[in-house]
């Protein structure tokens, strides 16, 4: 049988795709941040002038509302939010998330509130408009933890934007996990798989073994198993003084292959999180403490209220050739050195849904036409 030919797009076009995840809210949760992932499938062209439209005309806002949070979007018109994004560009292969805050008006109701539709437009010519719009049902799920994972594109600059690595250079893969459900997870496991021509830097791992305790590495995969590290629901994370958290961040060292082609970004990286069930003894405690499992005791994977946000893709950005050579095991410098040296498992206390939203990647929503973002 013959195969369908892949359409050939002009070099000056950018196929921007939008995906939507995390629209199921745990039964007892006050709401959550769903995420629209914007992906530039072009290998050569940066998409500019991006505009996002959140259409909630099919959502019963007496049950669940889309919050107009902190500026960044025009006032809703006909149940639509139109939002600009800054920086208003999406580099080839780039994948970043736009938060959509879903807040329950009636936590007692289990009725399905409807659906939301996300669409993206760009000033750059888009040759495939079929993947510019996505609709997903907003549903009320069961009780349980609702874990999410976010993996930043590699590397991260000091200002939070995405940088580039030269062939042979090492940078940090920064990952965040959190719990937006109504039950605690007794612990979690994160699996990170790298794209071709990227490996985990064994020299860094051996140099800082304590920073990567709990992680097992192969060349292209890391499995970090912290089954004794609880994740409480963000709704219950009311104190910064205790030692339990609703979100954690950590970093893993990623090296671009010495013979990787300069200027060709490495797409297809994937991070996945799974939660472990909280024991009945720990559930009975108001603020569960991290515990060490006895020898021979295994954790049981928890049923997640919404599996759609348990994985996140990421890209490793490779610098274009500049005529100065490069590669060959360049030193780790700048923010990468700070992230990799002594980072360990950095815990981050989340103060609520809006706090989670403010920490998601580098996306800032602004009213179209504004020159400066609204904080």
C-alpha cells in the first residue's frame, strides 16, 4: 500500500499548533489551571504576532468560570477572552504553555459544566489552520490527586526565556511537578526521555551525586523516584513554614551531542509524572510528613483525577553556527551552572492556583497592541 506524502511547506511559513490539557477538575477541588500548549512545528521559521482566543460560550459559568486574571486579556466579549502574548514569538520547535484558570462556582455540584475552545492566530503565514483550534470538555472528576508536570525547553536563560546550547555544551532541563487535586499523593516518579542527539551529562551527575539522589540515568532517559515525598493539594498548601509542599522543581543536566548539527533544534523530549497512593495513616494526618519507606515496602500508584496533564513535551535548542567553531565539551556557565551546582531537589511552596499560573514558563499575557506587559 502506498503512503500519504507529507505536505511540503514554504520556508517562510510556520505551522502553529495548539493542544489543550488539564480540563478535568477533582471532585473536591476549588478549580485548577488548565494549559493550552502552543507548538511551532516549523523547523526554520519563527512565528510572530501571536494572539490567543479563549471561547467559553459553551461553558456554564454558574458552575465553572474562566477567570480574567491580573490583566493580560481584553475584557470578555460574547464569552470570549482575546489575549496577546509577550514575548510575541514562537521559535522553530518551541513548545510553551498558556494557562487557563478554571474556578468552580459551586463545589458541591458534580454536573458537567460544558466545554472551552482555544484558538491561536499568528501574523506569520500559517500553512495548516486545521490544528489552530482545539475544544475540550470541562468535567468534574472523582476524588484523588491531580498531578501535572511542566518541562521547560532547554536551556533557560537568566530572565526565564529560552536560550540555546552549542554542540557539546551542557544545560539544565528544569522540571516542575504539582498537585491540583483534592487528595495528597504519597510521592511521585518522574520519567524524562531526551530527543535524539541529546544525553544526560554523566560527568555532572558524578560530580554532584547528592543533587541527583533518587534518579537513575541511562544516556537518554532519567527516572527520578521520590515515592516518600508527599505532594499535598494546592488548596491545602496554606503555609510556607512547614515541610510539605504542593509543588516541587528540580533540574537535570542535558548535553547536546558533539556532532549534533548546529542550528537544528532537538524536538520530541518528554517528561511524565506518576503519583504514589497516600497511606491511610498519612491521610489521617492534617499535614503529612515525608517518610522513608521500610525495606521491602513498595508504593502503589495513585489513581489520578486527570491524566491529560501528566506529561509535557520539551525541545533542546541548538545554536546556529557562528563561524567560531564550538562543541567539544564546552563549560557550563551562567544560569546553567547555578541550576546544576548544588540544586538538589529544590522545593517550591505553591500558594494557590494563581501562584501556579504565575510560575508557568515564560508566558505573559498582554492586551493586543500594548507595548508593555501587565504584571
